[in-house]
C-alpha cells in the first residue's frame, strides 16, 4: 500500500500556529485593560486626594475667618492713684411735699415757686364748709351728752342717799349709778370726737413745716382739695425744700471704702461754676457695700448759704486717697460691661481670649485708669467684639500703637 504524502506541508504548519496567535492577542488585550484600569485608579486617587486637601484647606480657612480680628497693645502704666473723681447727686437737706389734711376748696394761696418761706408761715387757706357743720354737730352732741350725764349724776347721788334709809331698793340705786358712769363715758366720747374735728378744722390753714424754698405749686384758687398723699386721692399742694445745706450722694468703689472717715473734707466742683471749688464734709456712709455695684454710698454735706447751688444738679466729687499700687491706662473702648461686672479682654498663648475683672479709677471719656486687675505683661484687646467669650480663638492684628492710643 502506497504511503500517503502531504502535498502542502506549509499549510499544515500555518494551521498549527493559529491558536498560539489567538492566545497572544488575548493576553495583550488583558494587559491593556489592566493598564487602563490602573491609570483610571491613579487618576481617581489623585482626584480624591485633591478634594480631601481642598476640603481640609477650606475648613482651615473657614476656622481662620471665624476667629474675630482683634488689635492688641500693652497697657500703658499710669501714675499711682492719689486722687479720683466721682459723679455726685445733689439733693436738698430736707425735701417735703405738702399735702392737705382736710378736704374742701382752696380759698387762697400766698407763695409761688421760688419763694423763700420761714417755718410757720401761712402757705394757703382751705374752705371746709362740710367740716364746719360737723364741728357744730359735734358741739351739740357734746352738750346733749353733758346734760344727760349731769341728770344721771344727780339721780345717782339722790338714790345713793335714799338707799341708806331703805327708802329705795339697792337694785334701783345700782341702776342709776351705772347709768351715771355710762353717760360720763358718752361725754368723753363726744369730747374726743369734737377734738378730732377741731384738729381737722385747724388744717384749713396750711403752714410751712421748716425754713425753705417753694419749688412747686400744684393747686390754684377754687380748686377742690382732697386729703391724703401718695397713692391716695390727695393732691400735692406745694413742694418745699431746705437749701441752706445740700446733701451730695455718691458711690465710692470698694477698693477705696476703707480710706473714708467721717468728718473729712472733700472738694466739690460743678460744671455751671467753672474754676470754683466748694468744700464739703463727709457726714455719713451706708456702712455696707452694695453687692450689685460693689460700691459704698456716702453723703457729703456742703453749705449753700449763698444760694449758688441747686438741688438736682450733678457734682464732681474729688477724693484724696493713699496710693493703691500700679495703675494702667487703657482706652474706654477696651472695657466690657456684663452682669459679671466690668472686664477687660487680653490675649494669651498668641490667639486665645482671656477676660479679666478690673476696677477703674479716673475716667476722662476717652481713656480709663485701671487700678486693679491688670499686669504689665498683659496684651489688652483694644476694641473687643460684643460676642467675645472666655477661651475664644482670635486673630491678632499687629499694631505699634500703645493701648492709650488705641481708642483715638
């Protein structure tokens, strides 16, 4: 049998190589896909990292912008406190509203505002026709009571004599004796009622209770007058003030309360009398610190014989005191007024707000003197925001100005 012979050996060789080429192409495609996926993953990772970085930068920027910008400067040392000035309220030594004690119509008034009157001078007269009739009735009632009492006394005396001879009974005698005692009590009651009405009648004439000046007149002739005062129906007739000596009240900070002594001389100035100083005497203090303001209420009396000063005015009270230690000058805008008391804000650790309670001395409107609460190393915030709280982060703005110049 003849051996088979392949007429085309090259074709057979080509047929055997086809599967190998297909596998190589598949591997190439897989490699390309993997490379593309890796590239996509790299780009995705880069995008995520960039976004995370942007979010972090945005958060940092937001936090930085949220911190308030503040200007700080060291407090300027001030001179030791030897004197300090406080505002004082001037009042009359005696201040009295004059009310009617009886009711009627105003017949006449004799003094108007600004009039100087002496104690006991007649200020006004009130017509009281109803009260006059009541007095007449009370007088008649008293006369009747006295007549009844006289008759009862005679009967009691008569029966007391007859009972000794058994001409009348003891029971009738006791009855007349008790009746005499009762009518005597009725007489005393009528006398008291008449005295009360006569005293009310005496109030028809209104007199000055002390030497002073009429500062108000609230009624006129013919006006209906009601008795009473305050929340009652009464109407104030006059207002009288004693002005020979005036009282000046002021509140002294707790720090200086122990330096005050009764009888010490204190200078007073008034804006309406520039360049002139009046000498007052510290007469009394409240002897207690006000827990709200931490101050001591004091009274200073000043002579006003010349009549130059007026009650209701504002005085500047000049106190002299021993030096209390180092003081510092800060702008008035640096002060924080809250329910915790007066405070000043400082910066610690470079960017943290710290609130310090302080006590002030002199205040000229632009700057204030801090006599307690600050140290020379404190960095004072010159104009703190109203919302600033303890421990809050702040952004410090550099400045070369001193604290005393910060408010300018």
